């Protein structure tokens, strides 16, 4: 059965559980620069939606199928939230992640982080009126 999977490995070339180098796309320096710039833009946009007490960070890493982007928010209380995805690099000329996608991810992260704070403090806050 393992011979039918892409993770079975090639004898003498690729160890079991590893991908062949030909299967993982290589990024050009231009694509890397564009990807880092776009991820930084997502983090900056997310910071605009949130107060300074929230910590926002972004990371670009290489996964089994190519580049992987992660943007995370650590609220002052509650659990951290993150968004991770693999961008499509096929048609990347001026931007890898479109403006609409960046805004959507930033809004979603900010809303999720705010919800985490609300849920964390909801048990400890006494309503002032009913």
C-alpha cells in the first residue's frame, strides 16, 4: 500500500515520509519578497483593527506542499488565534495575496481575537443593567 502514496519514498532518493525535491516548488527571490511583503501587510492591517494590547505576528515557512503563510494574534486575555494558508504562486507578478484577501484575513483575525477576549472576561464581568 505504501508504494501508492507520494510519501512512500523512492529507493535511494527520498526517505519514507519525505517529499521528493521535485514535488516542492522553489520560490524565486521576487516571489519570496512579494510573499513576505504581502504577509507583512496582513499583519499591519490586523494591527489597525486592534488596540495596542494585542500582539500580531506573521510568518512564512516552507511546508510539504510549498510556502505556508501564518498570521497570529495574541489577545491580552484568552486564547491566541491564527490564520494559515498556502498562497497560489502561479500568477504572482505584483502581489501574491490580493488586497481583498489581505483585508478578509485581517478582519477575520481581529474579530476572532476580540471574541476571545469577550469570552475570557464574560464570566468575570457583572452586568450593570438588565
